């Protein structure tokens, strides 16, 4: 198994103020720099920039090898302690960033280590380069970076600038006193309560001399063509021109792994809008649900793009997948990671019934992705970790191919949320119909493009 070292840093000149991050992925055996990433974030705080640097570093490592072990080294005591689980994350702006970072790799593949700033010079320098570029109205470019060279040939005057510009990551609300962190870092001030996750442009990642498009890019051709952000187009031929904020030239990354996401057909519980997860009665499809499955099978047969079928182990998904597989003449692979969330004591109840019987538990569940349904079950945070690991396995297995995943509401919404980098509360802002189709393309650089969401056109007569 390969092993990477991820070094990440972030800074804010004002806290909040103009902010940026830098991240480096090294080969643990040789120390060779494999990938550099940096981004100017616009106005943000130091903590946001540090978490964004961590997230970029993990994503860059995942793009190189999703099965690798990763050692994260940062000079932010707050991020290291929170990601290691020793400090609770209470700040609302930090929770979604930490959750995203935890979802990139399975938890047992990542460890965290605090290092002094002088041992984090390359990531520190990249963060400053990103902020310097932002001050000029530009975005950081890998071709112009001197971070790797600078850390080998210079002392620290320029590399230490982020330390003078940044402010402390420790806030009493997020981190309890600790013997190793009680003394504030020299030159930093306490983090304000009003932290912003403001971000501007897409991440530029240098991998083998190439520039990769940001994960939030809405759409891209399977193996070529422009990617767009906010209507601006970045063509491969534009790579020789200075980068403008918000986009960069995308290399030819080959055909992506395209996961077509099919929610199962209706069960007797579906029209009644009852909680139906993996801990309930495991209902089969109703007559209406079987008809929906046949309609979607016909539509997929006309398109002719599905090359493999993977299904959740629950009865309603296996039955839906079986109907589609018979029409497409394909086998069905069962993947336990695609199962629905376990809703505990709420299984079989309507939302109104849960509100009446367990009002406090329901309010906590709606407000916190780490909260569990009454009686145990599975939190949305735990579901996201499970789905991220399942996604990594399936993307690796179907790279360059199109696979149909027959699954449930929460897994599909979670995969869409992770692809978009959206916060956990976005799960409550998506409508997903029975037998609907969605699709996400995953590229070799770790980026994702949502192609389709909640398409039900095949169900209309």
C-alpha cells in the first residue's frame, strides 16, 4: 500500500481578510513532492483557510491513489486536534469543512500530526503565493510557483510571512484547554466568533505539471472540451495565458467514472412518506413501484450507456435492480455501502408522528448532522463517511465506465452533496422522487461533475 504525506497550511491577512491556502502531497518513502495545490479564497478567516488547505491536500492525495495511507502534518493545533477527534467541533462554519475532510478517505487510512511552522514551509509559502496572486486580481498558477524550490534554498523571511499575517486558530468554543496548546502562538490573536466560509475561485492543483479544474465545476465533456464556472469557459488552449480568478485550463483527464444514481421504485410506505431505512421492515416494491422500474429499464435500454449495475442489499433496491438488469442483460453486484440510513425508532413513522412522539430528538437531528435518530440508528455524518468510502471504491472499480447504482434517498443526496461540496443542511433542500435518475462524473484528478439530478421524464406516459 502506498503512503503519502500531506502538508497543508492557510492564512488570512486580516482575519477575516484576504485568505489563501497551500497544500503539498509527498511520497512518504522518498520525500518527493508529487502534487502542489493552492487557492486564493477571497475574504475568509485563518481557520477556514487552514481547513480548505487540508481538504485540498486530501483530495489531491486521493486523486493519486484512493487506497493509500495518508499522514497529514499541519502547524494548526486546532485542525489536528479536531480532526483527530480529541477536540469537539462546535463552530458552525468548521463542521461542514471537517466533515468534508473526513469523507475523502476512510478514517483508518488517515492520521494527523502537529508540526512546528518551520517544518511546514512549503505549504506556508504556497498559501502566501495564493494570497499574493489574489491581491493582483489573479489566481495562483502552478507554473509560477517557487514554493518547492524556496523551501530548499531559502531560510524563511518570505516563507514566514503567513505567520505575521495570520491569526490564531484556537477558540474557546471549539477547543478545550490543553497543556500543549494553552499558550497562544506568538504574533496571533484570538479567532472571532463571526467566521466566514467565504470563498471565491476554484482550486488549482499542480499534478505532474498540469492544472486541474475545481471540484465545483458544473459540467465537462467525458474526456475533452471546456469546463465552466459561472458561465466563463476555460479551454485547454488557454493554458498559456495568465489565469483569471475562478477558472483554469483543464487537461485531458480521460473518460471519467460515471455513476448513474437510481432511486428504487415505490414501496407501500413511499406514498405515505414514512421513514423507511435499513433498520425497518425492508418492504418490497408495490405494483406501482414495479411499473416504475420497468419504465426506467426501458429508458436506460434506449440510452444504451449502462455497463454495470450495483445495488443496495435491501429488498426494494434489489428488486428494482433485477428488473433493470433483466432488460439490459447485465448482472447485479450487491454493495452494502449503498444501503439507506438506519432511522432507529422512527422506522415506519411519518414525519408528523415523529414530531409528536420525539420532538426533542427530531429537532436535534434536523440541526446537527452528528445527531442520531431516537433509539440509535445512523447519523447523517456517519452516512456521509460510509458513502465517501463506497464512492471511492466504486470510482476506482468503474473508472472510464458508466455504472448504475440502485440505491436510496439519503445515499443519493449525500453523493450529490459531496460532489458539490455543499454543507450537510443541503440534504433537506433536495427533492428526490421514486425511480428518479441522477448522475455524477468523477475524474482522474479527484474532481466531480454533477450531470443530472432527479430526472423523472421516463415515468411520464
